[in-house]
């Protein structure tokens, strides 16, 4: 990949996606001045597109769904999900669930950390919001892309018992994928994997020779969203949520 040509790129805010109609892979990088550069694998070059129309999103990788990258950011009094269409290279918005206007408050700092934060993810090809709170995690799924009324609360988990409180890092808990049995695999605070099962039980694996903190990502060489069963080779400790 060639140098982007600027030294002011905001390394924390970026994105990657595949443009099926052009059979092209694109990388997106933000600059502090709201400038956005897009790299095309097909042309092996960078180009600057129109400036981002809002304040810079949080320092996370964009979530790729329906041919567009998505980020969240706060423009008081509401949270906004911004999008970048990788085909047209234009910006847009996806409205969060209607109930967010009454139920969800903006992130608040306490002891130099967030007590609440929403993260985006992909579940079964659909855009989803992982609403992290001190006492619970709510996961919402947009069943029909772009239709606000199609947001559905997929599940809600109380503070997860298998995870030691000292490692309970609410802002960075997110979902990884749906399992074959209908359960969901989650990365809790970059320090633990947790499986939430359809019968409302939670499993915490013992991963040997792992570090205290790590990041987990679904992976498959074809870039097709994986349909995996994580039972093999992992010992699970079960706990009932009922």
C-alpha cells in the first residue's frame, strides 16, 4: 500500500470494505481536519474525498454493512450513526432505535473511563448496536437496513458473572458472531470470550497460554462472514442467567 501522502492522518479512525460491483477493496483513513482519504486496491492509489460532515467519530474501525462503513458519534442531544458508501464515496446517516431517545444517555466519564458506550458490529449480515452499560449489555439488530422501525432488541445480558470485576471493561465489550446453536460469541473488555446461549446460560472458556488482554476478531480467508461452532478444543464453564 503506498503512503497516503500526509502525516496528519488520524490512525485510530479507519475502515476497510469490499466493493462487490467493482471487485475492489478499499481502505479509509480520517485526518484531524475531517479530511478523508480512500485507498483503492484496484488502482493502487489514494484519493481524498469530501470532508466528513460532522465531528470525527470515535477511534474505532468502521463497521462494514450493506456496502458502507459505519461509525457512531455524539451530536447532542442524540447519538448519530454515520455512514460512508464505498461505491459512491458519499456520506449518510442511519438512525438508531427510536427508544434510544428516551432510554440511552450520552457517554459519561467517571474515573477517566466511560460508564456507557455504544459500539457497532455485524450479526448475520445485519448492522447491530451493542449498548454497553455498567450493569448490562443490550444488543440491537437492524433487520432491514436503513429502516429505523426494523431495529429489534436481540438480547440483553446482566453484568456477566464469569468475568472478574477488575476486568469488567464496559466500553469495549462487543459481539463477534452468531453460533450454529443460535448463541452469540462476545469479546468482553478485551480480556475474555463469553458465549451467550439461547437458553439464557453463559459460558466462559479457558484459553490456555493467553495474555491478560487481547482483541478477538472473526476471520476467514474468503472474507465471507463465518458460521462457526467454537466448541472444539475449548473448555467451557456454564452459569445460568435465569
